[in-house]
């Protein structure tokens, strides 16, 4: 972590703020995409996980940025976001 490049430095006037690395920003953006895909469909985590065959714990970890979703998951989320019915039918 000491060698990670800081892209957003801590705000000295905010005691709860922290430095943001490139890796942390990427993880947060991926988490946001997963969460927005689900919420735009109006689904709970368990509904989304069941419909698109993703373990609910994994989905939760992705959405909360505890685990970085791999590139193929990002592609899957983009396709789900554009064609949710087609994806659901194709895996049924």
C-alpha cells in the first residue's frame, strides 16, 4: 500500500477523510456499477442474485467494495443493465 499512487489526497480539515489510491477508486467505481445495475432494475440483492445466478454474499461484497469484481463481471453487469430479460432467459 505504501507504493500505491495517491490520486485524491486527504482533506486536512476532515478528520474522517482518507487518501484514495487508483486501485481504491477503481474498486469503488466497479461497486457503484454493480449496485446501480441492480437498483435500476428495482431488485433486492437476493432477487438480483437469484435471477442472474450470482451468490448473494458475492454480490454484497462487490456492492460494498469489499471485493473487486473482475472484468468479466463488469461486462456481465453492463449486459444485464441493457438486456435483463434476455440474460434471465438465457440462463434459465
